[in-house]
């Protein structure tokens, strides 16, 4: 119970920090932390299949795609 509250608070503050941060790379990393926290929350709710899916897709693939896109955008900025 107490661990669930701590993780929920981390997720809420992380989501707000993602919205207000100016640095895009920082926002991507914080988004990954929120997604990983969500995965842990699913595990605590005894839904391991959903937790594994969230960890693989939400934390892993989505973050990798965001970082790849971020690097492409930065390369485009450097060319201009």
C-alpha cells in the first residue's frame, strides 16, 4: 500500500515535470521513468502480463523511438 502511494506520487510529479520542462531530451527521460513506474505499479496490482508489456513497449520501444526522433530533429537543426 505505502509503496503504491510513493510510486503514484513519483508518476504524478514526473508527468507534471515532463510537461513543464523546456529541455526535450530531459522530458523524454522523465517520460521513460514515468512509464517504468507505471510498469511497477501494474506489477504491484498483480498484473504481470500488463507490467511486462508496459515495460517492453512503454519504457523500451517508445523511449527508443522518441530518442531516435530527437536525434533526427537535432541533426536537421544543425544542417540549417
